[in-house]
C-alpha cells in the first residue's frame, strides 16, 4: 500500500509524497504526516550488506512512494557523492564502548547536510512530476547553520534559486564566512541589520505577500521553503538510523534483532523523530533519549506532559538547539493522540494562544519509548574535556549535550543496551567552545589558530569545509535593513 500524506491538523484529504514536498506545509498550517508506517522490505541481515546509498533507496522508497526507482536513485546519487569526505557518508565510531554516529562529513560539517544535500533534488524532481514548471525560489532566514547547509545544497541545482538572510551581527565569524563565500549563480546571501527574529519575520512576511506571489508567478517563479518540517527533510534522516543499526550487525557488534538505544541532541525534534520513524518501520530501537541543553522545554514535557514555551530563551554553546518551539514534535503529538487531527489541532491552538498545552494521561502513556534529559553549560564543557582526556576523541558542544545526558541515564538506570549517540556537528564547527573546554584560556587566539590547534590535539585533519574558507574570496557583501528584504529579493530575481 502506497504511503500518502495528510495534514496533522485536519481534513481527510491525502496528497502524494511529491506534492507534500513541494507544498512543505499543509494549507491549514498542519504538518504532512504519513497515513501509515510501511515496513522495511529487506531483513536487517540483508540491510547490513548494503552501502549508504543502497540503503537510502530501500528506506526512502517506502515513504516517497510516488517517486520512480530511477527518479529516487538519481536524487540519491546526486546528494551523497564527493561532497561528503568519506564514502561511508555516516561513519560509526566506537569510543569507550559507545557508538558515535558521525553525521558531519558533508559540505558544511553538520548533520543538516544529510537532508539538505538531497532536498533540492527531491524538490526539482517533485516539481517535474507534478508539472510545476516555475523556477523554485527558496527563502531562508538563518541563525547560522541551516543557511549554509541550504546554500551548499541548492547551489548550482538547475531550476532553483536561493536567498538566505542572516542577522549581520548575530552569527559566529566562521558561520558568516562560510555563507558569504558561497559560490554559485543561483545563490544570494544578505545580512540584515537586526536579529534572527527580524530575519525570520521578514521572510514570513514575504511568504505571506499575495501580490508578490502573483508577480513572481507571472515571471515564472514560485517561493518554497527548505525548513525542517518538510517531509523531504525528515525522510532522508530515517536512513542513517537504519544504517547505524545495519553497520553494528555487519561489524558483528550486535546480532540482527538485538535492541539498541539512541541518544539524540535535540532542538526542533526532527532528528529524533526520524529515529522514531525508523523504529516504526522495523529497526529494533528500544529507548530514544531526547537530550536538550538549558532550553529544556522537551525535558519538562517528557517529565510532566505539559509543553510550556513561556520561559526565558537561553543562549548556549550549542546554538542549533536553542529552541523553544520544537516544530516537529507536532508529528509525535498527532500519533500519540491516536492520529486524531482534531485533537492535535486543539493542542497547537493552545500553544499559539497560551504558549502551552498539556496532553492527556492516555497520551502520556504512549511516550514510553522516549526519555528526556538535559545538560547545563558547565556539564557540557566538562564532558568534552573528560571524553578527550579519556579517549583522545573530540566531540562538539551539541554532541556533548547528548553524551552528558546519556551518561546520567546509564548511571541512573543501569541500562547497558548498546548505545548510538548521534553526533550532529564536527568539533571544528564550534572550535572556540570546544577548545575552551579542553584547554581553558583561549581569548588571545584567533579562530584559525584554534582550528589548527584542535587539529593537532585531536589528530584529525582540518575538514575541507573549514580549509576552503580560510582564504576564500568574499562573494556576498549586501547588508540591508529589515524593511528592505522584499526589495532585495525582487532585485535578485530581476523583477
Ligand atoms: C539542527 C541541529 C540540532 C537539532 O536537530 P533537530 O532536528 O532540530 O532536533 C542538533 N545539533 C546540530 C549541530 C544541529 O545543527
């Protein structure tokens, strides 16, 4: 039976996977959810003989059921190629009896590459399938990481253009340099004099501008979004959980059928949800440990059943997890509500109007697969230092949140099921925090001095993604006021 998608907030109407990718969000503001969970067609044993791309096909074909074999394989081949610095795509490192699934070997050395390197190809293929002939214009506001990953994914992809807005004084020096050195005729990077919220609001306003949409359509363009609620970003993430399991079987560390647990550093709840989807299609995952930083909305939710965003927003050393509204959680709420869209809509309305909602006891009882935990800033730094001193392995701040939470869980529960910790960023992406944790005082050092030092102590080559920007030419120097964002987009499109 082919998987189709409906809105998590209502309507019986179902759409194909390709249409859900083009639309991104359902008309009623809900997220597209699969109408059932398919099952892996190959056994876990058989999966263990496949390489990353072969396995990606096995998994993605289940969810993207209206893509032909040729279309899907084409997308996979274009995404998981030499942009990754290892043919394994997602290596699994054994460290101290725990397994780190390294999702940072792509173009921007963070895990968003796993999905954003394939999304542009899924989108252009989906457009063709549905006779959408307009050029797709991606608009993104970024607080740092997503912007570069989206730029790298869409650069040079025929039939697409991308405009990224970032807060001029609100991203790290390395993040800014990564973005403003992006090459490609179809890309534009613009700094705005404002903060991330200003950039985000500006983009939302442009998306909501009906007159502009008409003007665009006449000129042969259509806006789209690459944000993490698109199923075209979720589905590619299911793959690496299957891959991690298959790899453990292949290496003889577990037998096919044995249970593993996973710990996921979480912000928007996309990555860990993909792990939950992997479990639904037949991967023997026991517990999914949801690791938060000091913005611990999810920890509180799993503890109490109340999701409450009314709290102070804390800036931490794991900025990609500094989030108070985890958008993808809605897909889990929908499921534990018994796939009841009306019920889910009620919770989401309450989140919008009051900033919080409380699930029922019955729903709470369906959350047994999840365990919430969180780590404070001092613990994160200590974990980075401890893991390094004990093993020589250097982890980034986001991964260190996961390691801290896992170690606490292990101590409290005594559970010694094999653990896969999802490693979401290279330590080279957050060098300053990492080196501060390992070495202490670093204030007198430049970013690149720290990068070279990190390379030495970790005994890891500086990744190409960093090497490239050391002396790269600046391609984008536009800075505008937030009021001028629309004008800048029009200018880029020659309207
Ligand atoms: C985005 C991001 C996360 C959080 O992932 P979600 O899918 O939003 O939960 C964690 N770590 C890094 C490095 C990220 O970029």
